[in-house]
C-alpha cells in the first residue's frame, strides 16, 4: 500500500476557491504518484480564517465561529476529491462546533466510496485548554482501508500509549498522526511519540505536519517539523525506523507499506514489545516502593 504524508506550507488564501484549488493540486500530485492514502496536517482548515476580515482572523474564537459557515463546503471538497481520485484522504482537522462556544478538534476520514467518518482529538494541549472553548473527544475508532485497519491520533494524542494500544488491539496496523507544532521541542515530542508507538505496537505511523509562518493566525503563527512515515526498528525495516521523510520544500513523503512484513517480522523480531505488553501489567508492577536503602 502506497501512502503519502504532507509537509504543508501554511498559506494565506484569498477565498475558499483559492484554498480548494491548492487542495486539488497537491492531492492530484499524490494521486499521480500512485498513492492510496494521503494524510494532511492538524489545523490545516484554519488557513481558511485568512479569508475573513483581520479582526476575525486574528481572534481565535471569532475565527472558529466564522469557519463553521465554511464547514459544509470543506466537507464536500474532500469528499469529492476522494471520489474523483479514488483515494482515501485524511484531511487534517477541522475545529467543529459541538455546542454553544464548544469545539472539538476533529480529524476527518474520507473514503473513495463517498463515506466519511472522524476521530476527535482526545488530549488537549495547554494552548487548547487555554482557549476555554475546545474540548477533548470521548470515543476511539479504527477505520478500514483496503483490507488494513488504521487509527488516528491527533498530534498530542500520539504521545499517549494506551489509547493507541487500544486501537492496535482493535486491529490497527497503521496510525495516522496529523500534527501542528510551533517549536522544535514540540516537533521532537511528537516525533518521539510516533516512533514509540511504532515500536511498541509493531505498526506503521504516518505523521503529517504544517510548516512556515502565518502571522495573521494565533494558532498557525509558527510551524515546524518534517512529515515522516515510521516503521518498527527491527529486522526487515530501516534501523532508524524511518521509511520516508520530507526535506526542504518537498510537500509529500511517500512510502510503500508492507503489512505482511509486519506479520513476518513478528516471528523473527529482535524485540517484541507488542507480544510482551501484558508483562508490564502484573499486579506487582503497578506500584513501586522505596527500597529503604540509602547511599552514604
């Protein structure tokens, strides 16, 4: 299975059609490379806030409210592209109103047959908590993709092992991580989280990122990172765990995923964290006690 993850340079579209034209361009490029699944980054839809007056685009709460007027067009755009290109699209996230002044950071999944679904971000960053209007999700899902199951962990969620483990136990062999980080430290945290989830679950992890600057947006102001596809660091896979990654101005990192190789690897693995997972659940290991010994 060939997949692509985007390193998306945040722009400043004049209107929805300008935004849509760019989505069509980059996704057709991915399709032309034979990609079956394309992953776009977290918060990409906030680029549309630039289509509103500055007093709206520079105010996060005002921009979230205004963006709701474009949600139906946004959903239709990616649904149409998925059908046209016969490609599954994980379109990053759209902060969706779920109540008065309440939003969820929602990662949408668009299938070629026209169906769609979503995974809400579960854990909120300090920035999201401080907005006072974004709330975490309360449901965990997996999705079917050409005989392979996939889960979604939105950015910070990739740093939490147990929900991803639950997705793995529900059959996920691929984890999609739409992300948006504004510091090198943040980018490193998500990268390390992705690598850890690949290692402990014997799964592929596909991370998309935003890049560049958007001074007009309080959420997309600064962006950094490289889009990367990760694999377990074990026999049959790259020793550094990296199947593909972007460099410079490259938009897509594209990689071929051999899910059957994951199964073959399990039989000859150097380490088997996925098989040995339950060993850490022994009652004696739930709590640690102080040994009582002191170093003179």
